[in-house]
């Protein structure tokens, strides 16, 4: 495989189009890398959105402590703040 690439580079140099070939290859490689990075970002943010939506709907418990059947505060803590 390396021999084929070497032959193609030498042929491009012999015909005087090596600069154009290098620019085209760089353009293709950078386009592919940017596309992959954009897809990874979209998938990552979509995944985070789904996790947050699942947490909001009650799929995950984010608070620690004893689990209760309803949303009443844990026992022993005041229900309102009378300091003011």
C-alpha cells in the first residue's frame, strides 16, 4: 500500500501537479475530520438532552437519602424557614 502511495506522489511530482494533489488531499482529510467532529458533537448533545429529559420525567433519582413514595420532605427537617 505504501508503494502505491509513493508511486502516486512521484507521478504527481513528475507531471508538476504535486501542489494541487497535496491541497486536494488536505481539503478532503480536513473535511472528513470536521464532519466527524460535528457528528460527535450532535450525538453527545442529543445524548445529554435525553438523559436530562429522563431525569425530569422521574427516570433517575438525583438526590440522595431515603426514597419516599411521594415528594414529601425527609423527616426531621423543617418544612419552612422562620429565621426572617
